[in-house]
């Protein structure tokens, strides 16, 4: 429900009839905003979308939307088709990630936050590398970095927005060397 993951203006650009898979507790809120094709998923729920399966998996993060405090479950997703991809969303490191690991091709892992410090429910670059060790994907792509400079943070710190993925890559090379790390600039694409 956090605004950096659920931005109504961005969703409207996709169209109100675009299928949305969301954590349990978000559906009615989105339908009130005229989104027509909303499917809520709790941990363990599976949805079929365009020939792939999407399974909601555990995540550890605060699911409230501020201000107002509407609360939703927090989940990550494993998408399986010809490839298997784990999208962690926002989460902290937890041992049960090991259960997601069989046959993962790609892990999309958060390596930073958006504020001046990283609070609970997040992974820093080292924790994200430890997640790679648990998940054992062929490829890891750092996410959740480099896009938001919060109000009140000095412009001189803007250059440091690119540090987390580089630190992540160095940690992965040391503790999970069989996994390739691919750093993508915000908006950049890659092929598998």
C-alpha cells in the first residue's frame, strides 16, 4: 500500500481495465478508485495471467498506507512460466526465503529504501546479498534504489543514490559467487 509501490496516477496510465494482482486488503480500495479487474492474493494464493502463474509468497514489511493507516497484507510474488522470477517487493531478510529457492531463474531484490535511513522491513545491500545466498537464483537484479530523493535530503547526497546496487554486487560476488548480478538503471530493460 505504500505510495512508492501503489501509485494511483501511474496505474491510471495503464488503464482502469488493466488486470491488477494486489495483496489482500487492497481490492475494495482500488475498486472505489474505479479499477475494474482487481484480484487480491494472500500468501499461497495463485493466479493465472497470460500463460504464467503468479503465487503470492511471504514478505516482512509494514503494509499500512500513510496517512490514514489503511492496512493490507504484505506479499512478494513468484512468477512462473518458461522462467521463474521472484519479486520481493519491500521486505526484510527472513529464513523462509530458502523455501522459495528451487529453480529460481531471477530474484528481484530491494537493496535500499527511500529515506535518509533504512527502517525495519527493508534489506540493505548486505541483507539482500544474504537473501541471494538463500534463494540461489541464476540472476539477481537489485531494485528499490536510485529513484526517490526525499524532501529535506541535501542535493549533495543525490550522487549516493547509486551506491546500494554496487555494494550489493560486491557482497553477492563474495557470498554467493555463482549468481550473476545485473544492475539496471531505473527504466532500463534486460533480456533473459
